[in-house]
C-alpha cells in the first residue's frame, strides 16, 4: 500500500506534491463544472452529509474550523452556512484559492482562505476544534504525516472528518464503477478540462488509496479515538470521523 499519492514521473514525495499542485492549478477553471458533471451532482449530497455529521461541533460560535485541501471552497462554504463561527479554508493550489475567494466575495460570507501544504500547516498545536478535508486527503504525498498533522492541530476532544473516494465494497457495483472511472471519466474529464492526464490520475489515485476499513485503522494508529466511517452512494465515497483524545491531567 502506497504511503501517499504517486504522480507520473515523480521519484519523491516532494515531486509528487509539486505535480499535484500544478495539476490542480491547471484544472481550476473547470473544476466545479467537472465535479458536478462527473458525479451527476451527487457531490453536493456528500458534502451535506459531512456537514450533518458535524452539526454539534459546528453549532459552537467560538469553534475554530478549518477545511484543508479546500480547493474551490465548496465544503468550506457549506460548513460556514451551518456555523456561526468563521470557517477557514486552506489549500496549496493558488489557482484553486483564487476560485474560492471569488465565491467568498460573491456570497459575502465570513470565510477566509490561506495557502499552505496540509502536511506542514501554519497553525498552532491544539488550536482547532474541527478539521475537515473533502476529496483532497487522497492527494497528499504522505497519508500518515497528514493524519499526524490533523491530530497535532486539533485540540483535545477536537474532531477530524475526511470525505474521500474509496473502493466500493460490493463486487458487482465495483465493476460498474471501475468501468466508469477508468474508461469514461478520463475521456469526459479530458475533453472538458483540457487535461486528460489529470482525469487519468483521479481513478488511479483512488485505486491506490487505502480502502475505508484500512483508513479507519490508520486513524487509530495515528492516535485518534472514536473512529468511525460510513459509506455513501453504494460506497463510492466514505466519510471518516475521528477525535483527538482528551488526555488525563
């Protein structure tokens, strides 16, 4: 099992991260259109389910909420709509953050974004109540380091939530999904975005990513407690939630 994402020609974690950053910068103008098109608009439902799972935490007006790998900002904005607290978004793709900032300006909401690598966040240890990542954790160059960083920035009792593509557990549905993602998705994504390479990378990155039970185990190994996950839409995606333990005094 890969320790992190791999990219064409990359020989190191640094090169993989650089390739991913360039790729997202390149597809940013058509990213939202393709998300909705390729998921048949079901991506909106997945984000709503994530917000619903975090309702109790989001209700706190003093909460510090950070959406990592926020991309064009859809989950960040959905979290902000459900919370009286300001939601921050972070990504290492400058072009994605430009798109997110345009949405923030149009909607006149409290959100604020900052550019940073999710593996080395400019956040104090124990400073966040909720940290989320939707369809971005899979692109990290090192998954364990990503989980360690999530744990570091969360306060004791804080919550991490990762919404990510996964391998459908049902064999029959998995074969149908694999045909779509491996044969059709690169063609459609390539035509609309102008980058077939980017949408060939997508199903390959999902194939190499830990399945839902394995990712849950990695949450626990990193030190999270109360780890749980739920499949959505026949197991195309999974929502993982874990808590930073409250240490005894």
